[in-house]
C-alpha cells in the first residue's frame, strides 16, 4: 500500500526536478532585472532612466539555445549590423503620438528643439517572482512629456515562460490617464522588437523611412550573407506584404548559424483595435499596433483612442521565441492559449 502511494509523489518530484526554472534577480546597481532559465540568460529588464534610454526595455533576448535575436546597436554594436533608428532597442512598448508628443522616436540622438518628445520613466518594481516554468515581474512607469507633464501612469506585468525549446514573454500593460489623453493615429507603435541582422529580410536596395514628424532615416542595402528572415501572418500573407495588414498574429522565421528560429508576436482579443495592424519592416523592426488606420491605409479614417482623466486601458501582447520554425497550427494553438489570459 505504501509503494502505491509513494509512486505518484516520486513522479511529481521528478517532474518538478526536470522543469525549467525561471529565475529573476534585481541588480539595483546596474538598474536591471535579469531573467535566467536553468541558470542560462534569457533576457533582462533594463531601466536606466532618461539619462540614456528614453524607456525601459528587454535586452538582449535569447533563444533556448542561447542565441541572441535582438540587434546589438546602439547598446552593444556588432559587426555587419545596421546602425539606423537609435530608438529601436531590444523589446519595448510606446507610441508615436500621445497628446502631440512623440514617445516612439525619443532618444538621445534627436533634436528636441524641433519636435515634441516624451519619455517613459521607470518608477518602481512591485513584484518579482521566480518559479518552475514561469517567472513574473511587475513594474510601474510614468509617461512624461519633455515639458514635464505626466500624462499616464503605467502598471505592467511581465510573465516569462520556458517550455522545451520555446521562450514566451507576455506583457500586460495598464495605462491610467492623469488628464484627458489622446493616442493619435500613428503607424509608430506599440509593442515592438528590433531584430538581429540574420533575421531581417535580405535587402535589395537602400530605402528612406520618414517618421510622423517628417524626419527621414536612410536604411542602407547591406551584404545579405546569412540573412534569412521572412514574415508570415495568420492569413498567409508573407514577406514585406504583412506591413499595414490586420492579423491576430505574425511570425518571423529565419536562421542564425545552424539554429532554426521563429519570433512571433500575438495580439489579444480583448485589446482595442483587435486584430491589430503590423508595423513589420524587412530591416528588422517588428511591431504590433492597435492604432494607425490612416497611416496604414490612406483610404481609412484616422483611428484615435482617447482616455478621459482617471480612465484606464489594458493592452496584452505575447512574444514567442522558438528554436524551431513554428507551424500555423502551433501559432493558432499559442493564440488560443493566449486568449485565455485576462
């Protein structure tokens, strides 16, 4: 009788022992929270404040095999990568026009006398939790204009999940208006990652991209050796054509060295604007944006989103980093699972 009772306990103990442990550690001196899986680096939440970055970011991001999928520049430049758009750092969350202030393009490289910019200032860590298979991080931030006005209070929960050769980041952000706030129609938003050169589309020509303030950035054509990225959305649209399309999810697949990699972003059915537009560029910018009807489609009216003073909105996004190419069936399963998140 004792042997029968002990068997399930032994099986459970073995399962917990073999589960991947997600360990979060706050390093206050370096102003970052590291996220490790079974002792190996996955990512880090970096919150240096306005003296360097103009928002907190996750940087770098690694696969289960330890391969870095985020661009290094401007944090840690690597040979052969692009050096455009200095505000594209790691994984971030912001918007191009909030009450007339540009939070997306804000960086130390911009001239703040020509346009109005805003910063997202980290204000605190309210919860850190490590565990088997999952870790959690809750943080707060203020959305502040360059004139010193605080428009929004942000509360964000990160959930870091490790399963097999997949790493998952859920970001659930609640924004509360301290005054009447309008997110103006803008293609520059909202949950985004800037990818390593190998995961870009092969570049055939130099291009120029202009932001909401009319500032043009040249994106050069580079050597395509080892560049393997390709977008695909739920509707089967591929490559550069995913840009400006609505979809519940978009997947980017490619290869770094011998490792097949997918980086996927999923929208959530409860989000405003669902299914969202995709600000996904071949040069490595990969973003999901619930607002931007006019900028993504000239035939549409502007989509502005307003919050009255004291009102809140919650936005939920999931990023999946897999050490294999995700199938449509896997993507739909991931989306169905994410839809259960409140």
